[in-house]
């Protein structure tokens, strides 16, 4: 085997120009495939991360009727029994984020606007979405505060600043009237325009008092210790919780529309990658075909001298693998610094593309993913292609007619 490997490697460099051209074609195809795939995965990862942080979390526990009818009347009762049940998963749950959200009419002296009021535990919410990093004015609210945080876009629409007072009017739990005056303690930039133009935060205690919903939550966000085990944790929670009263939802179920859009967009990227893989396949096949045609007399001579057809076929097979792997490894080595640069320096979008991203509620940048799987997946595909093409010279060696090849 060692001799066969040595011969296969040396044979590649008998025609250096041809081998280098083939390796280069594989290199650039792998490089482009990795860059495209990294860009796609980075974009999707940023979208999911933004929605998980600012909206759904990885897992939510809701009242069984809340998803079909998202009303505060279908909020869940967070009692000691539910708290004890979740404490039993302490080694799998990183932290919990309680929320009570409902619509309210927000009024100033000059104008009114419908907005989403979200009651939060500031310390726990800070773990989820780093509210303090997005604070543009004032300071964060605390658990015992009766003040509010206003999203920057909404503050601009209402023309208010820290220290100003807003009047909130809405409908509370089971038809109770919700009304009150609240001082703005801080203004926060939520990045996502849809949220930034409509969101008001107040402490959970204040929100429960405002909506007359003591000990009630519209959603309890559960963040797993290991996000990759989210599905497993959902199954275990569903097995333990009373499903007549509660429903456990994963982020994939809550973001079905976003995932459907991503799947549709992924189809276009896969077409591009498929074209690159075809380039790799035809480049390799052309090299192997040329090699077989040019070296028929050599193969016939080796067989005449006693070399077995299996050994000859194996040598040609390894030549295909060496070319493929040399190009793939060179492509990966070249792609690592490129992807790493764009990972830390995302491409900013401008013009209509930036506006489209903002309309969907995402930051107008093109992020990249620096994940080992991005690189390994391309090497795996090249390996499969090279193995399939490598079967052709194996077939030809066993079909080679020595008498005709010597002519």
C-alpha cells in the first residue's frame, strides 16, 4: 500500500501544469462555496439570534389557549407548583425570563399611539438581550420601579425624552380598566424597527398591577444551558408539565414564517453551490480522463510486467483523491482568513437592500458564520465527488485491453 501511495503522489507531478490547474479549479470552487455558505449561515444565524433575543427566546411556556388567542385573559398563572417543576430542570435551564405583555394606548399632550407594553424582570431580561448596551438615554428600570423604558423610535414619534410623563390606557385581565401615568426613566434602541417604534418596558411588578394580573404571565421564556439540546428539553418539559393548562413551544414553532422564508432563500444559494460542485466535478473528471488516455501504454506495460489490475486501479483512484484533497485543503486554508475577516467586519448594506432588511426588522449588514461545520461540510462534499469520479479509472483499469493499449 505504501508503494501504491508513493507512486500515486509522484504521478501527479509528472505533469505539474495539469495537476496545478486542476487543484486550482478545486481550490477556487471550494473557496467560493465556503464563502457563500458562511454568508448564508451568518445571515440566518443573525436573524434567528435577533428574533430569539428580542422576541421569542428558545423556549416559551404559555397558557394552552394563548397562541391561538394571544390575549391577556389567556395569560398563565405562575404559581409555586410551576416554579418547583422548572427547578427540577435546574441543570438544563440556564435562566428564565418572565414577561407580561399587552397593548395599550399611549398618550402625550399632543398625540396618541397604540403600543406594546411589556412587563419584565430587568435583571433577567438583561441576561437575554443586554438592555443596558442599547440604552441611549437615562438608565434602566429596576424591579421596584414604577417608571418605564421607551423604545427610541417610539420616543421620537411621540417627541418625548427622559423625565417626561406618558399616560397609558388599556384593558387589563378579565376586562379590568388599566390606566396610569408613568415617568420615562430611559430610552432604549431595540435595533429592530418593528419593535423600536412600538415598545414600552416596565417592571413586571408594575405591569401586573397596571393590568390587574397578579402572578400572571403571558409567557415564561426558558433559556437552555445548551441551545443545541433545545428539542430534548422541550420533550422533557412536555412530559412533566400539565398539558391541559400549559403549552411548551420551541423557537422553531414560534418562528415558522421566518424559517419558511429562510428555506425559500436557501434554495437559491444551493443552486449556486450546485454549480460550483459541477465545476469541481468536471475539472476532476477532465483531468482523470486525460490522464487515462495519455497513459494507456504505460498502464499496459505495468500490467505486462506483472502489476495486478487491482493495484493499478487503486493507484489511479488515489491520484484522484490526492488532487481533490490538495485543492480542498488549499481552498479551506485560503477561506479561513477571508471568512474570519468578514466575521469580525460584516459587510454593511446600503440602498434598497438595506431598506428591505430594515422592513423585515433586521440590522442592514451581511454577517458571516465562522463555524467549523461550514468548512468541514465543503470538504465532505468534495470527498464524495472525488470518490465517485475516482471509480471511473478503476472501471477503466479492469476493462483495459493490453494488446490495443500497446499500439
